[in-house]
């Protein structure tokens, strides 16, 4: 799978220190990607069981960013990125 295949799709990103959910929006440019852009993003303080979170969309602790904010995550900090087959969490939990 290519990163461009996930453009406009919901994802769960694990970085070296945090987890995030959001809709991946790739910038329209010819430059190498140094930042991942997320719309409808939330910082996930606790996923609970990781496999359960991916399968069911259930997360233990969620801190959404305000609507309309684009969150930028350094590509160099990304450990893995998975498709999120669920609605994006938009409420504090």
C-alpha cells in the first residue's frame, strides 16, 4: 500500500510518543513528505488493547482537536500508520 492510497481516508498513527486519529490529507506538491496532515484529528491518550481498538474502533481516552484544525505530525516520528475503519472520535473520553 502506498501512502497516497490513504489520502482522504481515516487513519490511526502511532508515533514514538503518541497516538493520533484523523483523516489523512496529503498536500498537493512535488516535495518529499516531511509532515502528515490530519483533519478531524484527536490525540489518543490510551488505545486500550491495540488490536481491539483497530477491530472495534473503541478507544479508552480521547482528546479531540477543535474542528477545522489541521494537525501536522512529523513523518520522522511515525512508527506505524494503519487504516481506521471507523468514524473518527470527536468527543472527549
